[in-house]
C-alpha cells in the first residue's frame, strides 16, 4: 500500500513538472513572438484542464496577437463569463473590442475593469483613452486624474494630463500638475513645454519668456516655443526684441496673417511706419478671418502717423465694414475732423460712435465726440450766416 501511494505521489509530481514545463514553453513562445505555436500549446493545456484560468487567458492572448479578433473575442467572453470580475480577461477584452472598433463595448468592459481593480493606473489610463475616442473630455479628465492618483510617479501620465488640461483651456490645472512634476524631474523637457504654454495662456508672459529662452538656448527647434517667445515679448511691449523672432517665424512658416499683423504692430511701435504699413497690407491681403477689421484699423493708424491722411481715412472706413472695436469709429471720426475741410463726415461718425457704444467705459471719448458735434454744427451755422445773400435761395 505504501509503495502504491509512493508511486501515485511520484506520478503526480512528474505530471505536475511536465505541465509546468509545457506551460513555460508556451510563455517562452509568447515572449519570442511565436503566437501560433503558443496557441497550440495553451489550447492543448486548456483542453486537458478546462479549469486552468491562465491557460485560457494565454490561449486568448495568443489568438489575439495573431489578429484573429473574432475568435479571441469569443474566448475572452467565455473567460469573463466563467471567471467573474477577472481583471486580466477584462483588460484583454477592452483591447480586442477597441481594435474591432467597438468602442462602446470596450468602454463597458473598461468600466468593469476599473471597478474590479480600482487601484490600477492602467485601467483608468485606458478608460481615458477610450473617452478620447468617443469625445468625452469630462470622462477623460476624471479617468486620468484617478490614474495619476494611483501612480503619481508616472511622468508620462502627468504630461498627458497636463496637455489635456491645455486642450480644455484649463491652464491653471495644467500648471499645477506640471509644477508637481518638476519636483520629480526638474529637467523634464515635456514639462517645460507645457509650463510655457500654460503660463502664456494665464498671461504670465515673463515666465513664458524665461522658459522659452532656456529651451531655445539649449537648441530646441520646436516652432511653438519660438512663437510663444515672440508673442510673449510682443505682449510685454518688448517690440524690438520680438522683431527678429517674428522675421524667423514668417521665414519658416506658411504665410499667416496674424504674424504679419503682429510684426506690423512691433514696427509701428518702433516708429518704422513704412515697414509697418507693408506688413499690415500683407496681413489684409492674406486674411480671410474676422480679424481683418483690426488689421485695417492698425493700417489706418500707421498711415496717419506716416502722414498719409487720405489713405488712413480710407483704411479706417474699410475697418468699419468688419467687426471692430468702437475705438475705430472714433478714430475715423477724429481723422475726418482733423484732415477734412468738410466736417460733415466727422459729424456722421461722431454721432454713430456716441449712439452705438457704451458711454460708461469710454466717457472721455464720448464727451469729446459730443463736444465736437456741437462745435462743428455751430461753425457750419456761422459759415452759413456769413454767405452772401445772393447765394441763398
């Protein structure tokens, strides 16, 4: 009897060792990319022991890696039904459904995966990716926030969340999460780029200049960093410093109206009116957007300062055909008042300005416009009184 028991034990051990050996052989085949061979091995193992959960999983994975998505899907569904709340099968099911274009099914499985393994950063990261495919930014944010909480050392996840906040126009949140990232990796280039963009969106232009200067000095050729640097210099009134960068941007990019407009402003503020006029005219020539009114207004201002009063008034008039700030109507009225002998057009535009636009925010301009309307009318009345009697019908 003892001999029989010993034989049984030895037999069991031998079979167990053989099974482990075959299983290891299957995993080696997977690691070496021999998916068809791995499928054969794990199918054999599972057929001999249908309770072997890992064998079924690796069989499903081997089939999936061969691109046989329909069969893989059936195997995974079998695994999900047989082994409830199994994160391994749920995760593979998400991949298969996503690859087949079944994003809703993938998301349903992913939600179950998150419920099953709430501490998994990968589960929530995957959920965020699926939410992106389905244009669900709110879920993206929530999922990636939890992923970041579950694995705060994941610097790649931190940068992706920062970029998402920027896309959603939430620069304060992007800045906050990236600032924490700098404690982990002060020289992380992705973090610096996100910080520069967030600072610019928050109108912290000096911070943007410092970061972009550092990146550009290190040989960074990213176009957006050069652009941010130039625009920040422009927004802080450092027009002469911005000009060479704007030249480089215009030289190395498609013809963008806003770049010519900004360069025009920088040239105008540097008293280079001839060149400013050329840039404003180029911005107008290229423009098909709603900012063209602003371009015409700036052109008018430069022409006026250059002494081209008739052209300036024409530019101001053109600006009024588009959506422009109320100050353009005022500038047009004032130009007609200063440079036209006939003040009738000036009265017309002063009146339009006072009737259409808010008097609270521009009280001084309104008072001046109203005073000039009265003065011009009085002058016209007095001129009419002085006319010879034979000119009056």
